[in-house]
C-alpha cells in the first residue's frame, strides 16, 4: 500500500470537511487488530473530532464490502458507524468515531454488568441474524462476500491445518493428514454447508463491539455474508481474547436461543458446538498466519486460550473428538 503522509491525510480531510483544516489538525494511527487496513483518529486542538479516517487497499476483497454492508445494516436498524464520506479513487473513508470503549474492556467487570452488556450485544446481533439475502437490496448484496457454503468451510479447515496444525501440533504428519482427510471434518463442512443461511457478522468478537452510552455498536463487519447465526454467537462467547467463565458461556447461549424462540429458525446445542469448532479452527489458523507469516508474534499469546476453548467445546458438547489429538502443542513454538 502506498502510504499517505500525515499532511496528505489532513489535506484530503480538509477537502471534504473544511472545518477540519489548519495546522492544529492531527492524525493519530490506531494500532489494533490484524487487518491490512489502516485507521487514524482525527484530532483538532488536541481533541477528537468524532471521525475515523480509514485507508484500505484492494489486497482483500472484503475491504470494499464494508460500504454496502454498512448500508444493509443501517437499513435493518443495526447500530453501526455512519460513513461520512467515501473516496473510492483514493480508497479513503471518513467514518463516525464511536469511541475506544469496547466489550473486551468489560471482561473483568462485575458479572452482572458484563452479563447485561453481553445480552444487549446478542440482542443487537439478532437484528443481523434475522436478515436473509432476499430481504435486502440485490445491488448491495451482490457486493458482499460470498456466502458460507461447503467450500468456504473447507477453506477454513485448510487454513487451520496449514497455518496452525502444521506448525504447532505435536501430532505426526501422517496422523494429522488422517484427521484432515477423515469423515469427521468432511461431514462437518457438508452438513453446515447444506443448512439455511441468514446474515452473519463473520468476525463477531469482543473487540468488534464498541460500547457507547451503554449500548453496543458493531464495527469490522466487512465480512457480512449469509451463514449460520450459531457461528457468530460462538465467535463472541468463545472469543479467545476474553476469559468468560464456562457457565456464563452456556447461560448466554441459552439466552440467545430464548430471544429467537418465536422465529422460524431451528438450532440445537450440537449445531452450536459444530459452528464453534469451525470458528475456533478458523481463529487458530488466523493466529498462526498472523504470527508466522505476517510477523505479528503478539498473536501467539491468544493460541493457548483458543485451544483451551476448542477442547472445552469438544468435551462439553461431545462433538468432533477427532480434533483433540491435534491440540497437543509444541510449547517452544509459543515462546
């Protein structure tokens, strides 16, 4: 990506927001996450001006999908930031600054406060999960990422093996390949891929939920696409960035199901657990890729909890025991 200088970013900002011109303007990089997008908080006279400047590229197809996804979610009444201006030529966008307080920051709060915020977050997610592709403008849905299907689930499983299992598991290469080629994972992707789809956030974890005035707002939803709601719920409740107590996870899953009781939607604990395994495999693949290939070693610190969460799902819900031998780790790789 050809970077703009701070002065160039300020100049482009002033073109669309004349009130934000002058030598007292600053652009402050926001160093967070594993994306190739770059985010800047804008300040004038040392104070935030409620705008985030985003610089994106064509390197990832979902980068441009953020904008139609925003339109779809706004129309559905989902709390997401407003896009104040989008320059497609320069690949710059100015979006509403929702603040810095995310759901992750409440992980050590009193249980009642944390529970209240998680319940609100799940209620907001229901607005997404009740959407189906036919409910939305076809011109917008055509610009979103492809739906979860059997091939997408296979891609996530391969991502897990190529970027995590190959480098971190103590299991022999032959034994790994047996699991990779086995019936369990084939049946998982086949069965999940055949299910009815609703829209999902796709990266529904605690740092992508901003808490503003006590209410949840969603960010980083450029991966919005048709899929299974259980995948999103598992992403949040088994988020490796947060150490939620196991009993709290179970209660929140039950709470989510209760909010959908009147919907024409079928689920089960087993289906939730299968989606959780799929999501955690994807997350482990991402951590391995970020740490080893993109030289972001800080993501190694999230691997032990992701492994612990995946093992808990397997044991608690009695699903996919074939994965357990893959989760014995080479400790030296995490150092």
